[in-house]
């Protein structure tokens, strides 16, 4: 399995869509955290986006998963950046390939 850092970028025009779909988005992330697919997530302090840390077989599998996010269905995400991440130190270090 590979660890991925996924950055969501929001714009001001998407705040209403995020507010409306936030409960479903949080239910979705909670389920993924419970099954170990989502290792950590949370919004940036300035409200401009969020960082999500996933473990997935590969990037195509991750992209299919991200399509299921209620934020994606609500067009609440302006941009996404996905990067393979290798945690070497700290709580997630055991996840490094």
C-alpha cells in the first residue's frame, strides 16, 4: 500500500456547497478512517482547503475513491493535488512502504 497526501483547494464561491454537504463528507471520512483507508484529515486554518492522508493500492484506486467524496459530488472542491508521501518519522512512519 502507498500513502498519499491529498490537498483540496476551496474557493469562496464553494462555501455554500461545502456547508450543505459537510455532514455527508464527514460521515464519508469517518467511515474511511474506521477502515484504515484515511489516516488523517482536516481543514486548513484559513479555510482555503484541506489535507487528507490516505493509504491506497495506487493512484487510480485513490482517484476512484475521491470521486465518492460528497464534496466532489457537490462541486465543493476547486482543485486537488495528490502526491505520494513517505512518512519517515512520527505516528505514520509505520505506513511507509
